[in-house]
């Protein structure tokens, strides 16, 4: 399919949110509504995440993946999908991926919310303990600082999302009083581009919204309704934000969860630090009142976020493959 380099992915300035007022959220809401209804992607600036923290987090991604395989295998992905996932271990299952597709060429390290052993959610699947490398001083501190800061950014956008849907500005506050997030440090090595070879095959995200700090190394593309693949434009200091399946489901399909992919880098390795922002595990995802009517009934049954991500992880991650890698080590 044709890939289009110049495209109208909306740019939204978040400066009106700086004072935390409802008026600032209302000023941005129409642009956010249009972006998520029409494309499902946008680029944001004046987001409040310090550039130094973003730069340190990218540096930690490279630092982790520059380690030898023995060090990475020491924090191999656990039953909660936290830790190291080796190259070609992810198998997205969607209708957008050819049966002839080659294994994705990326390796990743995952964390979720840091929890103490006595936390009521610590024993819940996909909310359990993180795996931390033993020999990377400052790594844990920087990642936790970054996830806390981007989580705050996500919560600042919640009133904008609510107002964009003609709902009270506090609609999502309870669901996100403690978010359930997943944070990923990805490394895409330079590989020869072949048909059906991806850094990350076409997919949609399972969560509410995704926040991706831009690195300047191209690769991310989105699939438009026309079938064209568009390059996501690079703007220094910005975040790419997209709708995930949960917000798509919550809005009865009103906000698009757009397929996207990563093509392998050609000239240099690519690192990515996507933050997947989701509600509390026990949040019931049921059609919002402004997103259905007699002529547009709810398309999806009510489901908890916990139920959905359990299904999604089991569909897309093969635990047996990780066991095989451990045995190989």
C-alpha cells in the first residue's frame, strides 16, 4: 500500500491546560474530538514533561538494550508480562498481518505500576511485580520518574476527553484515580527491509490512550480509512498520542482505534518509549451515554479492563516462547 509522507495528523497545543481550569480543557476539547473521531492520532506540544527526563529515559532504553544477552535474560519477562522480551517473541494476531509476515524485529523491556508486596493488586495477573536489572544504577529511578510524570499528563487530558464527548469533566476521574499502565522500552535494530518484515506488525493498542515521546528516528506509520499508510511526522519535543481499544469501546466506536505499525529502521537503530495509559483493573467499560442512542445501540457488551487485557495478552504474547528462551539461556 502507498505510504504518504505529508499528512494532516492534528497538532494540539496543551498550553491552555497549564492552569488546570475547566475553561482550558473546554478550549482544547473540540480539536481533540475531531482528531480522535477522524484519525485516532494527534501530536501534542507544551505537554509539561521535561525534555531532560525524556532524554534520560531514551538513554536508559539504549543502556538496557546495549547489555549482553545474559544480563537481559536475568530479567526475562515474568507471568505479568514485566521484564525483558527478546527479539521476535511477540506475535500480534490481527487481520492486518499477512500469513507470510516475518517475526517482528524488536526487543523490549516492560514495567507496570510499582507495587509493594501487600498491595491488594500485587497478586493480580498483569499487575504483579516488576523485574529490575541489578547492574544499572539509576535505571529504576529514571523509569519510575518518567512513568509518574506521563501518568500525570494522561490525567490532565481526562477532562478534555470527557468534554469532547459532551460529558461532565470529572467523568473519568474515579477510573483513573490509580491507572493501570504498561511502559515499554523498545529497540528496533537496523535490518534489511523485506516484504512482510516489520519492526512491529500492524496492530491497535489495547489501552485507553498511548503517549509516545518522539525520538526523531522515523518508522511509525498509521493506516488511514483509505488504506494508505501515513508516516507520523516528527516534531522535536512532542508526543504522539493515539486512542486505544478501551477508549474506542467505551465510546461505542466513536473514537477511532487506528491500526499502526513500525517499519524497520534503515540508517540507525530506533528506540521507542511508549506509555500505555489504562484505567483501574476493575473499571467496567460500558457504553458512555453520549455515544449511543436508539438508532445507535451499544456495539460491545460491558467488560472490565481486567477481563479485556487478560484476553488481549493471551492472544498476543506466547508465554511458551519465553520459557523456551529461558531454557536456551
